[in-house]
């Protein structure tokens, strides 16, 4: 393998205000940015200059390629749209370039593929012609041999028909002596050797030589963003890559998708717009994970704070469909709380008594009043 030495280091000067830039890319609709801290993380991409040498027959052809590798991928384009400065960066600070080199080399092979195919095809056709020439030449040299062989074969067929074994043996001897005389096997060997030499001459040798390796430094901007989502505080670490213009670091805590618009759930989850919901009782913002309940009477989506379990039927109900009995402190759904026919209020169904006066079921409060009245009645009578 070739030596992988960085021959040049450059630096890109991004003429931008990173904090202003990130503010254009990330939004907090239901909270406010309190503070943004910025630091830079060093990153590199690479420019490889390759020289490809094609060697075949007596010819040499050269092709120069320039390949940029960014994040382990070959990329199109060049540095012309950037302000590039010379930079003296110690080689020890540049990450290993082996992987980028393999990526670049594969890319060069791809780029020269068409040319390689063209030359290969030309060489194949040429070799075919040369082989035919050789075959022709040797055919002339063995012409006499083939003629005599044909005669003997004809004779052999004749004798085989008549079953003349003696003559057959004779003809076979002829063949052997003919072979010896004509030097046929040696000729055949020569021919193969010539073909072999010709094939070797037509072999295409392609060599990709790394001429230059430039490491280009650029900063990745790392932000720590503190936001205020009353009464909660949250902090995010976000990265902005100024080359790819990509923001990474924030994903929805519910669906895991990358987000630009971050909504803070009332319990602190950072979620995307699609995963945020509003409690239909208190109007607070929640995420899908936190807002899973519905009132079992009106089906409204309700948060943990807005749902109450009925003491009697155990249904979860919203505040609108809940009655609390002040005397017992128990919560009932509107279907289970009972209307007192004396005071007209919805009361704890387990706390009714029979009126001594009317025999009707009345609430505890009304019953107590009735009993008090009775006592008072007695007082005045006596
Ligand atoms: Zn989501
Ligand atoms: Zn609520
Ligand atoms: Zn949540
Ligand atoms: Zn109930
Ligand atoms: Zn309800
Ligand atoms: Zn009552």
C-alpha cells in the first residue's frame, strides 16, 4: 500500500455568526431560549489527487483525478465556494486517513471505469486479430502434414471396411513416422508459446498513484442551549456542521425523529409537533406518552392532574364530570353521585338517610338539619 501522508493542510473560514445561524434552524414554540453556549469541535475532510497510469502494448496513458471525501463519502464539488486559508496543523491532530483513502480509491476506480473498459475492449479485439495471424501462419507450415494425414485416414477407412488388419497396422506405422518427420508437436508448442507472448503484451496494467493528500480543517459548532419552559428548565446539546449545513443532537423523545421545532411537554419531554397534544381540560401542553387518558364520559383527552377516579364505579373522568361531596371528601362521576331531592345538590350516594318526616331519602346534610330542627321544635314546645 502507498504511504498515506497528508501533504497539505488548509482551513475554511466560515464568515458566519454561529449563534445567529442556529437560531434560524431550531425553534422552541412553547419555551424561550435563556442562554446559548458555543464551542468548536475540530473536523476534517480530505482532497485526494490521484494519477492513474494505463500501461498496455507499448503505450502509457495518464489520467489525473481529484476526489473529495467528506464523512467517509465521496462528494461532488470543490472548494471554490469557500474562503480557504493555508493552515499549519500538526499532523498528529489529523485523524487517521486510511478509511477516507479507501473511499477515494474506490471512487477513482469508478471514474476511470469507462476508460478501462474501452482500452480492454480494444486490446481484446487486437489480440483476437493477432491470434488469427499466428494460427494462419502455422496452418501453412503444417499444410503438407495435414494433407498426408488425410490420405492415410482415407486408407484406414478403406481397410477397416475390408477388415484388412495387416494393412491397418501398416498405415498406423505411417502415421507415427509422419509425425516424427513433420515435427508437428514442436510446431504446436511454438504456436502456443507465440500466442502466450501476444496475450501478455496485450495485458492492461492500471495503477492508481496517490499524488497529494490535502486535509481541510473546519469547525463543527457545538451549542448548549438552555430553555425556560415555565416552570421547567431544559438544556440541549446541538451540533451544526457548516459544510453539510446539518443540525444534529435533538430528536423527538416520543417518535425519535429529528426535529427543528421543539415543543416541551409539561412534564419535561422534548417532542415534535406531531407528538405534542393539549389536555382538553386544563389546556396544558403534553406529549403523547404523557397524555394517554380520556374521560370515560365525554372522551376528552385529559392529563394526570385533570382525571379523577369515581369512588363508586372506578371510571376515570374529567373535572366537568366529577362531583365532590364536601362532607365525605369523596369524588364521584356525575352518573354515580346522587341528587338529594330536598336540597337539589349532587351528593355522596353512600351517605343518604331516610327522612323521619317524609320517609324520603335525603342527604346527610339535610338529614342533620332535619334532626336539629326536631330538637329545636322540642325546646320551644316545652
Ligand atoms: Zn415526535
Ligand atoms: Zn389537564
Ligand atoms: Zn411528556
Ligand atoms: Zn361513577
Ligand atoms: Zn368528561
Ligand atoms: Zn340534601
